C-alpha cells in the first residue's frame, strides 16, 4: 500500500536514527535517602502545656462585624461634623 504514496509522504514513514543514550538523572530507589517520617507521639507532650499568651484570631465573620462597626462609627462622626459645619455656617450668615 505504501508503494503507491508520493515521495513526499513516503518520507514521513522512513525510519529515524536511534535516540542517543543518556544515563538516568535520578538516583536508584534503593540508594535514595528520604526524610524519615514519624508519628505524632513525639508531640503529645506539647499539648499538655497551656500557653497563657495565646489569643485566638478573629474568625472571618468577627472581622467583618468589626469592620462594619468601625465604618458605622466613622460615618456617624462625619455626619456629626457635617451637621456642625452647617449649623456654624448658618449662624455666621444670620
């Protein structure tokens, strides 16, 4: 069947030269030195001590509520200052 193909397509099916040999880049598994893995038993004594300086972080909801409260206070302050400015400018005109 391939003898009926044109020469430009026959070139696609010709054998290519063999690949060059390269030694493996990795170390053999039996010679590999990996980190030793241990269980949690070594750390159990750390759970018995209580840290007096520990303060839990705010949750996302608590942080959002704090931002809302701060924004409300800031807005009220701006409104109060704006009302005072208006009142003082009205008194000056009269």
